[in-house]
């Protein structure tokens, strides 16, 4: 009998003891494996939760089957998210923030709200991305012009809040500020920023962006005590450069949830070197994100202590981290999340459910 992967995710989350919720300075961060989509869960010691993005619709986004074979399973991002939530001892999600309206970020919302109670839903406002002229029906089905009204229908009756740069959210002691949204940026540096950007004289534009909604992603600077976390959804290369050049509006980061799944359409060298993360978590799939060029760029961060990948990149095998820092590999059962504990003094602990081991990084 094949074990459904979301059950593996629940078992993996059990490696992080629920008692961690009682420890006053530990923020639990769970990178849920939604196969190259995005779903990151933040849980405070008091049990309040923020989910950033919801992965794919049921049946989409999973690993491709081998030629002539049926897939081993049908991916359900919402089930994996719920397994992570319940594995952490929670029965609801207080906040769900949708960074933008692409299929692998907003697609799981309709499934999610059927499986678990959700409090407030947060987004950047209206969709502005239109499909290319001549798009086929299959393309239109996954286009933001289709997904956005479906999202609004799914959250009908829930509290909805649309945010812009500078807006804030407090989730217990987790302080969240929006750095960019709907293509707009914070006008001045945040506390901790204000330094000149690094290598801004070498920064170049990259106008390939994977769709207008990527540039409209919600970017978040989160602080937990003195620990600083940045997560930018699919914020694009040009948006990143504007955030740090000529003035670094963000400042140095302890944990970076890599933009755009580690795609080389994002993660500009000027941006990565300017925010200078100590630990980088890449929510890539086996064939999506975690691009070789981005992995090389991540390793240039001046303060880098560790780079972790949710999946081994099978398209650039010579660029991957050692297997101890690869949570999912082709030779092992799929679906394990990446659990991270963040302390207020800057200590970050990353666990690998596949190996049962963890690594601790102190400031």
C-alpha cells in the first residue's frame, strides 16, 4: 500500500516536539513541501499562526510521472499544509497571506478553507495580470484572471485585508512589515537598513519576470526579537534591486526564505549580498526553482552559514548542497517539510526529517 505523502509530512512535523510551543523565545517555521509551489507556516510559542501562500490546487503541481507510468500520487497542497498545522498541535490558521495570484501560490486556497478554519486573509489587492492574446483554454484555466475571482469566491465570508508597503501585522511577538506589494516599495529604509547597497554599480536589469503578478508579490520583513527574516514571494530581480540600490532599505537578514523558489528570475547578486542572509531556505521542487545560478549567488552572501533546499534539483545536480541539507531526494519518500526553529537571539535550528538530524546556527 502506498502511503499518501501528506501523511509523511505530518509524521515529519512530529520531529519538532509540540512542547516547543511552550518555549517563549522559539518561533516555529515550517516550509511545507508543495512541490515547487509555496507554503510557509509561522507559529508563535502561544500557538498563533501565519501561513504565507497555499501551494497548488488539488491534483496539480506534483512530480511528473515516468513515461508510460501513472503518477504515484496526486498532490494535494492543502492536505500537506493541514498536516503541518495539526502536526504542530494547532486546529486553525489565524492568518493566511497570499503573496500573489499565480497558480502555485493561491491555487490551494479553495481546498484549504474546506479542510481547516481560517481567520484573516491578506493579499495585495486586485489582480492586474492578463493572459497573452491567443491563450488556450488550459492556459486560461490557470491564469490569474481566472484564479483571482475563484480566490474571492473561496474566501467569501472571511475577513479580508489588502496591504501595501509599510503596512504591519503583529502575530504575538512576530512583527511583520510589508516591504513591497502590488509593484510598490517602502519609500525609505526600515530600522536596520539604510546602508549603501552592495555592488549596486554592477546591478543590471532583468525584464523577464515570469508574469506581471510576480513583480506585484507581497514582500515581508519579519522580526522575532533580534532575529530578522525576509520572505518576498516571487518578487522579481528588478524589484529586489530597487529595494537595495542605491540604499539598502531592508538591511542584513538572519533567515532568507528565498524569493521565487530560488529561481534565477529573482535573487539578484546585489540583493543577496546587500541583505547578507546567514541561513537561506529554498522552497524548490525537483524540477522547479533552486536554479544553479541562484544557488551560486546564495553562496556569495557575506555572512552565509548554511544553505538548505527543500528538494534536490535534478536539473542541476552539480549545484546542489550536500545531501544532509537536502530535505527531499529522488531516492527517498517524497513530501517531507523543512522545519526551522528561530530564537530571539538570532539562533536558527534547521531540521531534516529525512535524516532525523538538525543543525544549529548561532549569530
